[in-house]
């Protein structure tokens, strides 16, 4: 099966988290035929409500060089108004269209096909696939549980490739070596409702939240570690319990998302947010999503850059911007490189990837395996 057929077959599986709809079975079947040893692992949430399928596949023996490919087979919901059925892959104008083609069934198909070709030759070491089923909703029964299982079983690879879409405008123009941390904050104000013409008689919860958010939007974050983009705060939701024009609401909340480099941790961001909130009469509720991480695997970087240059004639930039990825759960003793298709239509309707990009991604991965 070629890379486009495998990717198309994966798109047909409606694997919207937590569903799998046969996606991992397809990958397992493909890798088993190539000689991989397959371990299917289902992890359940502590309350038993969530059940997530994961796949571990290995070729070669542990010890020595060990390379792991980390990817997720789940996708986000399709949403409305696609021009074609999101789960019926369509080839059009040199593109493959379908939910998950770039995030990240194209990456999985490319690495599967590259690895299947590569293992026909004799080599030392091992190649593993870690395919998870809940990356889009927090990775608890996915990457976090699967990586722990690998560690406990003594099967944790030393080097990782994460096949997430990392390229920006051309395949190969960007490779991630890390990501910023992410923290969500719910800011809430309880005031006193009243007529907007009588300020002495109310306490405006909406004004309190807006003033604090405006203050934090102008806050000068420390910026010393230039490997990461500057720390950035973005309001993502504002809710208040009033629709009338002359009533002051007594309850307002805002959600803020903060992306931060290694100048901070979740804890120190919380300290700043709390200190700066003094005097506004607010409550702050923090939800940690991930700490910043960065690794600089010189040897892997060099090989990757050369493979990309040879296949698509592009010199990649190595960066640590972008969103978070499951790389944040990989132990810091491992090396991580994140590279895949373009990130230009992630989670959008009519998600698409160039057929040539998918084929070239397979070639880059195969070249990497040969030189690794
Ligand atoms: Zn993804």
C-alpha cells in the first residue's frame, strides 16, 4: 500500500476523540505485515468513564540505537460546511482533502511507509511506533499513559520523532525542538448588580475583569531566554450574566491563555498573575496544560537538516514556537525532533495537504532512517 492509499484509508476512519473507528487496527495491520511486533494497549481514566486505544509497535531489539515515532490517530470534529465529506478522502488539484490529513494521519502514513521500506535492510537498533488516541483532548489515557508504560517496560526509545505538522509555508521550512508552556486562567469577579446610572449603588464585575485583563495585556513579561518567543497572554472568552443596556452585571468571568518560554514555569506565571490581580477583587483559577521544554539534539538536527535539503531543497529553521505537543510528556533524558506536514489548515474545514508533500515527507523520513 502506498502512502496516499494508507493516508486515505486512515481518513475514512472517523476517529474523533475518544473514538478510534478502526484507525489503529489499520496501522497495526500495516506494520505487522512489515514485521513489527504489535502491542495494543487500552488505558482507562481513573473514574472508568474514558477508554482510549493506543498502539505500540516495535521492530528490532531494545538497547543500542532506538528511535520512536510518536503520533496520534485521533482527530478533532469536522465542523460544518465542508465542500466535501470530511471522512471521504478526496484528491483534487494536487491535494488530498479530509479531516486529519495534516494533523496527523499524513505524518503517520509517511512514517509507516518509510519504516516498512527501511526495515527490509539489515540495521542495528530498534524502531518503535507510539500511536495514541486522545492527543486532541489532553493525552492522559494516551501519551502520558503510553510513555509511562514504555518506561516501566524498559522500552522507552532514546530518540523521538513527533510527526505533527510543523512546516509553515513550505514542507521542511520549520522543525520544532521544543514548545512553550501553556497555562489557562479563569478570572472571575462577583460584584453587585444595579442600574448603570447609579454608580454609588453597584459594583461592576465586568469593569473589574476588563481592567485586569487590560492591565495583563500590557504587562511587560521578562524575556531573556531567546530560544522561545516572548511570553504571550491572550483572552479567549468573556462571559457576563447581563444583556440589558442599563444593568450592571454582578457576575463576570474571562478565560485567559498564556504561552511562556523557559523564563517562567506554570508556578511563576501563577505568582505574577496573582500579584498583579491585587486590588481588583477577583478570584483566579489556574489550569496547567504544560511546562516549556527544549532539547538540542545536535546529531539528529544535522541529519534532519541534510535530509530535508536533499529531498525538498529547503533549509529548515529550528524553533520552539507553535502550540504544545505530546513532546511535553517525553522524559527530558530523550531527544526530540518534531517535523511533519504544513500547519496552515489545522482543525479547519476542508483540511488538506499536497499529495507531493505527503510523498516527500515519506522520502525525508526514509532518508533520515538510513542516515540515523
Ligand atoms: Zn496533532
